[in-house]
């Protein structure tokens, strides 16, 4: 049994991104499609992308077809995929129009 002195919070882990070729426009659109459908960020977006690929929801493209556009779900490609998703999330958030909430009197 673990006591409270032994329990520590997990610290955030930095994932190093290995420089490679820039992602293809098709790869970025796939990630954008998944982000817009789910509204979640990494690592939950990874799950959404896997489900989308498994079902062929994005233009009928499955894992193999997505690989031709540079989307790989292999562990060795995880840092690159995480960086790609972060770029999409940043771009999408930058284009959002702020919503003003007005309290109704009454």
C-alpha cells in the first residue's frame, strides 16, 4: 500500500520532435478534420485520428492510405504526429472568433 508521502504527481513529459520533411497539406487536413470533429487536443486527438483511420471516415482513407500522405501511427512517429497536431490546434485556435456573452436582464 502506498502512503501519501510516496505519492507524487506526474510531471509533464517533453516529447522531442525530430526534424523531418514538412507535413503534406493532405496530412494537415486530416488532422484538422479530426480536431474539428472532436475538439480535443493531444493525446486524445491521437485516439480520434486512430478511430477515423480505422473507420475510413475521412474521404475513405484508412491507415495505409493515410501513410502515403505522411500520417503514421507508429510509436517512432509519435513526436512528429504530436507536433503536427499541435500546429493544427494552434492554427485553429488563432482563427476562432471570440464569443461575447451578454447577461440578459430579467
